[in-house]
C-alpha cells in the first residue's frame, strides 16, 4: 500500500478537515494496530514509513498524534459524515 503524504502532527481541531478525509484509511490502520496491541514502532514503520530507531521523537509524534486523531474521529468526528449525507 502506498504511503499518502502526511504531516508530522495530525489536525487538532474540533471539526473534520480535508486532511482527515484524505487519511481515514491511515486512521483505520492505526486503530486496527492498537486493537491488536501491535508495537507502535512496527506500526509507525509500516503505516508511515518512518524508521523509529533513526527518528525516535518524530516517529512517536507522528504515531501518537495520528492515533489520537483516529480515536477522536471514532468518538466525535464521525458525526460530520452523518450530517453530510
């Protein structure tokens, strides 16, 4: 699977953004990895193509901010899609 260009920090806004819409599959993959208790090092390497050994701070930031956004989407952000149908 191709890696879609991404920001180091996922959005942290109270509404769904174009970035969120482009990255919904990324969010699903992170949620699946978390549900399976996958090692975050492996997840960030596979999903984002970042070497967590070479770039530990960046890898952790990318992983954690995108996982937090994915969780936000499951609790609040999904409502955006209910309204727009």
